[in-house]
């Protein structure tokens, strides 16, 4: 079955998580397209970059090892979660629900930290800090700053 047809035919616009897992490798393209057609432009940009990072985990014998940690490719089992979290954050931001925005970015930061992709974790922690400062949420700023410092420490 065509992944795009599955997306269009699904009620609510997106297939269930089980259906997403059954989609072929082209699902990254289909999910990117769906995010964009649903009107989540910033989420599309973030999702596109997250799903199209170069895979540097394969070592090349003729290249010198980089001092920079490898950038990880987003595993297929996390695609739907990341897509949903990005879209939830953008929708919440449009509704000025800053706690929900913070929460969505925070779970993304935690996900990437558990995958040891600290650069991406730092990106989402910075977004948490940005939204906290925007609305003068002192508690959110404190949490985001502390966790951002920890993420930078892990980066070295």
C-alpha cells in the first residue's frame, strides 16, 4: 500500500502508531509531507532536519576520527512520537499554552538525551528556556537552565 494513501485515508489525517510502524522507509517523506500539509511549518522544518541528519555512525577508514560526537539518525520507532510532539508544541504555541509547549520540547530533549544525541537535546532545551523567558516563567527558566547546563556538560 502507498504510505501517502494510508495517511490520507486515516481518520484524523494520520495513521495509528501501529500503522506508522508498518510503513516502509518512505514514511519519513510521507510524515514530513503530512506535517506540512497539516499547516505545521515550523514542525515540518524541525522534523525534516531531525529525519534527514547525515548518518555519520559508519566509520570510514581513510578519514581521521572527528573530535565531534557522531550525529545520530532518528530511529524509525521514534518518528511518530517526534512528529506528534513537534506538532503539539506548535499548536500549543499558537494557543499561547506555554506550559504545553515547554512540556513537548522537554520530552523531546529527554528523548534525544537518552539516545545520547546531546546536540539535539541542547537544541530542545534551548527552546524550553526561550519559551520560559518569553512568558517570565521563573520555575520553567530554572528547570530549563539547569538541564541545559547538564546537557552542555555532557557535550564536553
